[in-house]
C-alpha cells in the first residue's frame, strides 16, 4: 500500500486581532506556546497558532489535545515542521500518521497555515 492522505487542515489568523488578544489575555501565550514559540515576532506567533489549529483540524479535532504537544520548529534552512509528543503523538498513532507537511505564511496582516498528514507505507 502506498502513502495516503490521512488529514488536511488549514487556518488563518488576523495578526492584529491576535496581538490584541495576547495583550488582553497574557496567559494565553503561555498556555498555547512553548518557550521557543513565544520568543518569536507576533506575525510568526500568529502563524504558529494557525498551524496548531490546522493540525487539530487535520487530526479530526478530537477532545483532549494539549497545545504544547505540538511545537512548530524550523530546520537550519528556516523550513517549518511539527515536533509532536504526548496527546498529539497518540492521535498520530491512532490515525496511522507517518509524516506531516506544514506550510506557514504571513502577509498583509494575515497569518495562515496548511497541514497535510500522510499515512500508509513508509
């Protein structure tokens, strides 16, 4: 059996509105982001929030996923990818996810993310 798409998720975030929300609710950043994710510019944080929302959609939006169990990291070339653990890793295993693809963008006050999950043969 070849590779199959297990899930797809997309999300968009208004960067300005997201910044206001973080100012109004400072604990939100701590609840949603890992320390490394919090140490980024606001547009990058908004894109990472969109990535976590897109990932949840691709996973079928099950209850119980923990925000810190998915972290957006970048390789040496700046390419983003998802590091998963705990509740997200468990859902990956349930769905048979073998690889995840992530694309982030932010421009003109909007941040977006697309996640594609693949399963099947490695």
